[in-house]
């Protein structure tokens, strides 16, 4: 069987619970060596990168091979609000940064990644 590829798109902060649950369930059903999972965050969803409980879940999923990606444009535009400042420099090492979320989605879909947006 060919390796499955999927990119989850999160652009709303309130969708993180659903996305993390979907990813967890997917890894229960498909062996990590048979699937490539990426989770792209842009827009207001980047606020999750300041939530310790969500970061803990993301860290565990990244150990299973899930790649988390943040949109640089969103970080630059929305990263600092109130007392919280999320920048490229203070993201955990398991969260990569792409220049533009929309471009990343298009590239991955052209490579055959399934697109999932809860």
C-alpha cells in the first residue's frame, strides 16, 4: 500500500480540539510509518502556540511523526496580542514555519496530500 499523505488546515482557534482529535484517531487507525501527517496553522489559530496543554499534545504527536507548521505571515500579523507574543523565534522546535500558509496548502495538494479542514 502506498503511503497516505494528509494536510490538516486550521485557521480558527476553536477548531484545534477537533483537529488534534482527528490526528490522534488517524494515528490509532493507520501506522505512523504508513502515513505522512502535516498540520498547518494560519490566521487566528496560531494562538494555540501559546497554550501549554495544546503544545503538550502537539509535542506528543510530533514524536509520532506529525509535522506542525505555522504561517509566517500570520505570525507577523497576529503573533503579538495583549500580553502574549508568539514569534518564530519562541516557537517550540517541533513547529516549523512556512512563508505563506496558502502557498503551502497548494504545494502539498499538488504533491497528492489530502486536504482536511474541520
